[in-house]
C-alpha cells in the first residue's frame, strides 16, 4: 500500500479551518471542495494515460491523454459527496459511481445501504472519496467491494486519517494495488472511534446536521 500525506502549508491552513468547531457548513463545504482539488493532484499521479500526438498551429507535439476505460470516481455517501465536485473539477472526463455506507456508531461496523456502480469494473482504476479514515472499516469495505467487482487499482482520497485506520487498511488489502492520499495524518482514534484531534462528524458538519 502506498500512503501519501500532504505536506503543504495551504492544505494545512485549510484543514485547520475545517477543524475549528465554529466554522459554518457553507465554509466547510467550500474548503472541502478546494482541498480535494489540491489532493487530487497527488492522487492522480499514476492515472493511466496513453501517448498521443496533436497538431499545434506550428508542428506536431507528443503528449498524454487519459486512457480508456476512464477513471471511476466513487464518493462514499454521505460525507464523500462533499468531495465530488473538487475531484471532477480536475478529472472532468471521469465516470462517477456511488456507494452509500454508514458506520454503526455502537459496533463501528460499516454497512453498505446503496450502490450505483457499473456492473463490470474489470481493468478500472478507481478513486474513492471519503473525508474520514477512522477505524478504516468503511474504506476496507469500499475497497473490497470494488476489487470484488474487478477493479485493478484503488486510490482513496481522505482529508484526515489515523495510524490505526491506515494499519487496518494495509492489513486487509495485502497484495492489492492500493494508494491512500491524506490531507493530514492525525494522532489517534478515541474510544468512540472518532479521529483525534479530527474535525468531528464530517457528514454532520458538511450538511449542517449538528
Ligand atoms: C463517516 C466517514 C467514513 C466513516 C469513517 O461516515 O465519512 O465513511 O465514518 O469511519 P471508519 O473509518 O471508522 O469506518 P458515517 O458512517 O458517519 O456516514 P455519513 O457519511 O453518512 O456521515
Ligand atoms: N467519522 C467522522 O465523521 N468523524 C470521525 O472522527 C470518525 C468517523
């Protein structure tokens, strides 16, 4: 598993504002979108491309074009939906599929309650969007689901993660092509499965359900 933790003052600045409990939902949503666009730059570093030739007004030029099948972007509902626009801004030709997951707050086990994905993901490169990698249970379930459908490599873009969550994802996805791109790696999980210091419940903060 490849892990990339962002190291850029602009990203840390935006995450600091997200962490602040007084930041209102409209600002939280706007910053989430901006952060994803910045993280998507790193997340797409290994996007599959073909070498192509175009004709400029002056000469022929060799360049790159995103390969077919197109990348599949999968926001994990609900909170991952807040990351979608930021991602497709950078990769507008990507296809988008949806996975609805909710974590049982007592057992911390994830449950898939909705799915709208292409049936066959053979040979697809997938980009999962979920702001929080806490215990890792939701991300493991999402990644496993995509690999079971035929995906060949999965990159997850998360705003915050924990050492415990990363270790769990690594253990569960041994031998698979998995990359995790994080805006920040936080200190730990608390006894309620929340990221510390974290930013609270990402879905609630995005959609004002507090
Ligand atoms: C949050 C978050 C992740 C999950 C992370 O979703 O968006 O999907 O928790 O926790 P885990 O790593 O311990 O599985 P939640 O279940 O609260 O649903 P929501 O997006 O609808 O708020
Ligand atoms: N889900 C969240 O939204 N926040 C956390 O800290 C953990 C899981």
